[in-house]
């Protein structure tokens, strides 16, 4: 919001310039985020916290400046003519919970015309459009002292009274924005003797607004329940300057003062006669409980640098009333001003003292702590997994914890946890899988021209477990685009499932286990033949592969997308692999190649298991070297060149040993359906 420093200076005499004032206000928590204009037209761009509606106006900020610089704050004292008699207008409050207080004044024989130049100029600085002198008086008062008010054309109010009540189902009200709104019994309205004439604390009615024909005015200033206003404004899709303040808690005691200030401005610009005194109906009082303040607690929190005199000075400048406790020199009972609904506890008062004393004046100290840092049980595993993923070229990303029913059903079969108040239908259940969020993030990048993407997310998935909720840790990898960065020495190559398999193998290699094997039993949102599961010591710990084209089509991705899921709760059952070193072998290694023909149904994982099952201690590596299909190889079969590496740490291997082991390997390969090719 915008505020004028010249307007602030109406209420407090300051010796600092506008830029220094902006810095000092910001240091005290009343943030000035920008300055524009010059001289009398200079304005502050303010960022006032939602808990400080008292500072969303010039007088409230002037009060802060008064406390910062320890100078007096000038009171707002409307000068009204002395009048006798009764205004002869009734105010009835039926809903005392929604409206504890309603104040009004009657002004007759007013001339409706443009506002004086000073009012117009000040409102224009705040981007407020001038309307007429009566309406501008309410806007001026709002920005001056922070109290929303309203003016009615008195002659258009029927029944000679105002009634504050709940609307009746089906009632209609055309508001000042020209929209006809259908009301329900949940709406709190200002009504005359016949009909609603305004949405309480939100917006007035069109049919009773001030026009050039208006001659008699009813000025209204009330206090509205914040929760009632907030729900009603949201229900009708309205957010006004009035609702913004009432939702956060207005000043209960300012209704008469603000009503008098609006009346003063109208009488100054439009003449007329004030009829009777203020009509002030108080249905119930809003009292804030006093708060005990102990200097011992101030010193415990803030240190010894703040003395009792400073505390009294700061709080009194802010409007707090301190009463010393009898017999206790350094204990006070603090009465809270009506405009500070955010102060409820002793610590709130200490915070006020700290920010006005100046955070920069406190020495830099660390809090006392007698304990020690306690590392979470799986912190080392989390760190190892995350650092490994970063080293592999993946960037960490975070997606929403909520997904749609459709995604939950497609990517898992577990019972879901429904949200009682979902943000949207697309985010109506707790996520049961990280895959939908990863696909969203990959699609977001691809749609913006970033074709080479590698992301990972570490998070939780959720499933219903009877009346309880089960939370499980997962890690999801997403990759698409180039496998390598092309250059003059390296041609481009797109990612394949084997690149992703290599990344998964690197991650699993960090954990201790007896065996890791791979099979093709993946779920149906993966591409068959281009996906696999990783099984560690008999339990599935990961699945990965290319996303099925039908699934990818839902996200409208234009290139192959690869996903890997790590079931962290299962993986973490295994400890981290211990780092150990051994000297380089002193004796040479010997390689032997075996060329076999296999049926397509025979996969390398089965071949490897059979060969490693021979228990040959000197067999250090057994890997596929070449694969070939077509030519002289029959359909449904493929040729595979397998390479075995033998090596001993104690001696040089003999040729007869290698021949014996090779014969065992050949026999085993034939046993799994292989046919040895002639050399």
C-alpha cells in the first residue's frame, strides 16, 4: 500500500528527512519497500504485516514514528458544532456477535460536490479515485486513521431506522460495484426497515449511495466481527479496503471518533447541519485482558541492555498503559490499547520493546545449550543418496504433496487419503506416488524449450491404513533428452534405459547387500521391454524405465521420458557400503571370450547368475561385450559375446586352470540354452 510521509508529519514533528524516516520505520518492522515521487508528492510503498491493521494508515505509522524518535503524537480531534436534541434515528443490532457496536450521525442539507483540492491531491497520491465530497470523506478517514466508514443517502433509507441482522435466504442486494448479489442466512447485512442496504464491513448498497441529488446523509462507523467479514467477503468474491481491515481486526473504540471525523470533513466541504449527537449503540464490549510484564523476563529474553525507563517510554508512546504492581518495583500490569488486537501475551510486549529499542543494538550472542547435536538415524544415508544424485548430474526439485484421484489410481493401487478441503480437483488426495509430480516437472521444462532435463525428488508418499495414515519415503528420478553433451569429439546421443540403469546401479552400489538382480516385472505405466526392477537380497528396492507412450501422451511430452523410483524405506534396511582399499594386483589378469547364440527369451541376468553360481573365486568380471542380431543368426535368437576376466592376488594363473574354468563356463552357458558358435 502507499502512504504519504507529508501526511504522517501532520501528527508528529520529525527532524529527520523522508528517506531516514523510511529506514527507521523499516528497522522497526514497518517496512518501506520503495520510495517514489519528490517533495510533497513523495510516497512510500509499504508492506505492513497482516497482524498490524493499526499501522495500515497514516496515524498508525505516525504513532510508530512517535515511539521511534520519542516525540509527542498529536491527537485527532474533530471540531464539530455544538448541537442539542436527538437525531431521531433508530439503530437496532439483532446480531450482537457479528456487530457489537454501531455508531452513526445525521447531517442534513448537505451540498454534494467535488472534494477540496487538498483531499483530492492526497487521495490521488494513494491511487484513490475521487468521487464526491461525502464519499471522499470516508476514504480520507480510512487512510488517515485506518477506520472504514460508510455514508448513506438518508432519504433512501426506509422505515427511519438501521437494522443489523442476518440476511434472509433469497434476499438480493445490489452492491456499489453494480453487481446484484443473492444473499443467504450466512450473510451479515446493514438493512433499513425494509431491505438490505449494505454487506457488513465489505461494501455498501447501490440503491442508497450518495449522488448529486443527495441532501441528507447518515454517517456510519461500526465494528464488525473479523471471521464473519472474512467468510462473507470470500463467499461473494469481494476484497475491499474495508474488508481488508475488518478481517484483521479494527479498533473497537474508534467508531465515534471516525464518525465525527467523517462528519467534520463533510461539513467543511459541503456545509449542512449536524443533527443531534452521535447515535452510539454498544451491544457488547470488546475488552482485552491486561498483560503482566516483568522486567526480569524482559532481561531474560533481551538481556540487561534495556532498562525499566526505556520500557515505560516505548510502550507509552505506542499507546499502552502501564500500571506498577503494588510493592513490586519492576513488575507492571499493562492495559492493551483497543487498536492492538495482536498483543495478547507478555512475549508480545517484549517483542514491541525489542523492535522499538532496535535489533541492531543487541549484542550478537549464541543461546546457551547444554545438549549436543543429535543426528537423525538415517541422515548419513540421506546425505549419501543426495550427494550421489547431484554427482550424477541430477538437480533436486520439489512437487506438490497433493495429486488427483486419476493420478493416484494410475500410479498406485493403495487406498488414498482424501483431503477435506482440497485446493482443487487436481489436488484432492495425498500423493501415493512421486511419479505424477515428476512428470509435471519434466513436462514444464520441455514446454519451455529445456530439452535436456535431469531431476530428482526425495519425499514422502501416503496411503490410508485403516483409520491411520502411513507415510513412506521415496526418491524419484526423471530424465529426458541427451545422454551426453555433444561436441567436436563426441557425437550427440539420446538417453536410453541403460543410461538410467547405470544411474540406479551407482545409487544401489552405495549400500551393502549380498546380491542385486534385475528383472522385467515392472508396472504397466512403464514401457515393456524398456524397463526393469532392481531386487536387492530378494526384495524389490527400485523400478525404472521409459514411461509408456500412452502415459506420456497424457502429459503431451514430445520426447522419450525416463523415470526411476527408489523405495527408500526398503533400501535403508541395508547399511551403507564400507569404504575399503586394496593394493593393485601384482599378478596379471587373463581374459577369455565366449561367443554363444541364445533365444530372445534368455536374458543376461539369468546368464550372469548361472555363471557366478559356479563359485570360481578367481572370476573377477563376467560381462557382455557384443550383441548381434540378423545375418546368419536365426529369427528369435541373438548372438552374444561374453568376456570373462580371471585374476588372482597370490600368484600367476596357469593355463590348465583357465582352461578348466572356461570349460565349466561353457557347460553352464549351454545349460541355460546357449549354443557355442564356431570360432
